[in-house]
C-alpha cells in the first residue's frame, strides 16, 4: 500500500466529518455505534458509506465542493467545510438513530492551525495534529496485558493511528524526536511533538460499536495503571516536563502526535515497508 503525505497528513484522511444541527463535530465519544461505519477511501468522485452490520444499504455520496461552505466546529476551532447533501444526512441519522446529522467535507481552502505550543503545522478534521504515530510493539504489549487481565483481543483499530511503525521496542516511540523519510530529491520529516492523550474511544469494541465494561474495562484499567502521566513522568526523558504537569497526572497516553515538514516538495509518497531514520 501507498499513501501521499500532505500538510494535513495522509491525503484524504480525516477530511470528512459528521456534525450535528449546531454544526459541531459528532464522534464515537457520544455515539459508539459510529465505529460500525466503514467508508471506502475517498476518491475524486466522493465517498461510499457502509455500515458493518448490514442494517442499511451502502450509499455513494457524490462529492460536492461547489456549494457554499459553512463553518463547522472541531473542538475549539471553526473550520470551513461543504455540506455533502440530504441523502448522506438521512443515511447517517438512520444508522446512528440520531436526528439532524450532516456529513461535511473540509473546504480546499480551509486553514486549521495546530497548537503553536508544539510547532507550526496544519490539520484537517483530526483531533489536533495531522499524523498520529504508533508502533507494533506497543500495541502488542497492550494486547498481551489486556488478555492476561481477562479482557478481549484488541488490535491497532482501537487506537486509530495513520502511521504505524515496526522495528522498535514497546513505547520506544515516546522518546523519538522525529522520523525522517527521504527520496533522491526530497524528504519528509515527522517531528513527534506531543504524546497523544486517550479518551473513552479505545474502550469501544469496533466490531460491535458498543462500549461496556466487558469490551473496554480491562483496556481502560491497563492504560490507567501503566500509561497515566503520573507514572510516565518517572521514566520519561523527552517529555518529562509534559508528563509532570499537574493537570495531566490522571490522563493516559498512547502514541505520538506529529507534524509534517517537507524539503524539496509539498507532498511526499510513503509505502508500507519504507525505512525511516529516527532522530533521538
């Protein structure tokens, strides 16, 4: 598989969003059943929506970028986006059993800056950064601990990174300053600038769209016990000051948020199996 990285992260990733009647984001945090919506990858013609349990037929939503954009809210940011029509809205409201939902696509001219405290960057409809990095070893370690605690088999889909790396030890990504990928005439640097705090979404079973003690209790408890800032600050080096902040002591972390820096290009193609140079 291949993907093109742009200033917003992987091309076509996190460019659609569901909003409510107030034009504010709707996520699995409020509606765990959203985990069952499995869209095809977007194309220049639009996006196809599918629900994993087959409760409603798939719907192809033709791309509309000509209608007037409107402001939609992602956390504290208002971002320009284009509504994708009534058919998509009705499909989403039916699947989720929530009235007045709308599907929007980010405007081509939208600008949403990342938190300047962590460097200069832009993102689309991700929580806050264009790239989220995790590692095979970290997911595997968490999965083993959850199974030993009597929890379910879990995988990478619980954590939803868009760049996943192999070849490092569990949670070694916590101490990486950056990943660098290069071609003959250009390069992509991904500064790993901020540990990713986790909400309740990893506790949702992505195969059923439910969040219960059985589907997520062991994972939630494992993260609280082993990945809370209050404990991480003791061994952390790169992010010791971050984890030591009083307001973060109960927050749990998994994965690293990254920015996108380009040399000799404004987009860079990556392929599964690419070797990245690690800056320590």
